[in-house]
């Protein structure tokens, strides 16, 4: 690894305090950049804009989506900006490079009935109680799967009905928890002491007694969707999207939804207004006399 890349990753880890998963993405993107540069026998600090454009074209030729190319370029841009701030280069070669335009994809959501059906299963087994508490919490609070996996017992305030979440960029936010999620959490906490590894600080545990992982949560949500007879193939983020869409449809308060989701920019939250508009458009098409086609 180029020493400048190592310094940059150290900066991201210790000064910006990025999560381990995010750091791995940055490291992979920069390893790709280094491979391109080495193939052309070019030092990283001497790369120019045409070089980066050529590298981006290679990514496109490999079949990477515009979204993935944009993310990779963002990783490269941060690295070269770091070199600029530390006086290694005068200008970033990524400044004028843009990824191909990607078609905007709307988030996949469940209907309110589907979401409630998915999180409302019954059972007294500890893993069943744990799963329901996880799903209820994601849907009640709009948490990312990594956020719910990272929760500690101290993150939950049952009395205040709040959860303290460590989100992207190590930013903390406090989100209200609904009554159904509180009830599910109380049932899980009542049996958690019987679970292997119960002395752990983690709120949710795997069968091995360690903190639950995101992959296990993804697998469990698919299992329960099948048991509940849902025809969709859900993932945890679908519950987060459903939370945002349903709260926005009911309240119309975009800023509140932004805060609860932990979005740094309101533009990230505005995508859910498009979902709301689609719902209204369907109602219009089915109900308005002028919208009906002549037979």
C-alpha cells in the first residue's frame, strides 16, 4: 500500500472516526486506484484528470453501475483532497470527473399492512422474542440494520421510550420508540438473561452469545417473511424505508423524518416525497372521473 494511502486511512479512522465497514470500502476503492496507477507506471501524486477519466471508463467497462462508480470516485476525491490539504499536490485530478448519470431508483417499501404483518409474529422462544424486538425497533425508529446491531443495553431508555443511536460518521441521535417496540423489547429483555453471553453489553445477541451481526438479521427477516406468508422478498432496509414513507404520509413533516433517519442532507429524505406522490397519483387515477380512460 502506498504510504500516502496508509496515512489517509489512518486519518479517516482516528480523526474522522469512520466505522470499520466504511473504512474497508475506502481501502478497496483506493486499492483499485493504486492498481490502475501501477498498471500505467504512474505515481499517485502525479495523476492528472485524463488519467482519472480513463480509470473511471475502465470501471464502466467492467460493468460497474453509475452509482458504484460515483461512490468510487467519491473515495478517490477524498484521498486527493487530503493530499492537497497536506501539501502533496496542488490540485485534485478528480475535481472535473463525474460518474455517468444513474436512473433514480425509489426505495422499496412495504405497505402498512405488510409491515405490521411482518413484525407482528408471536412466540415465546428467546430467538423469536429477540427477532420481534429487532424488527419492531427498525420499523418503529427507522434504524439502519448496522445501527440496530450496534445497540447496547444502555442505548435503550425504556422509561423515556427513547433509543440512542450511533449512526454514520459516528453521529449520535436520539429517536423516540413506539409502544409496540417497547413492549417487544421488554419481552426480549425478560429472557435475555437466560441467553448465552448475557453479560455482554450488546442489546441483541447471536446464538453464540456474541453481538448479533447484520447478516443474521437479514436472514431472519427473510425467514419470518416466509412464515408470515408475505410474497415480497424483504430486507431490513425495506422496514427503514417503510418507516420513513409511512411517517411522512401521515405527518408531512419532512424535517422530523430527516432527523429520525439521521440524514445529513434533506435531499436524502426528499426521495420519500416521491413515494408519497406515487401513492396520491394512484388514488387520483382510480378515483378521478377525468383520469379514467374511455372504454
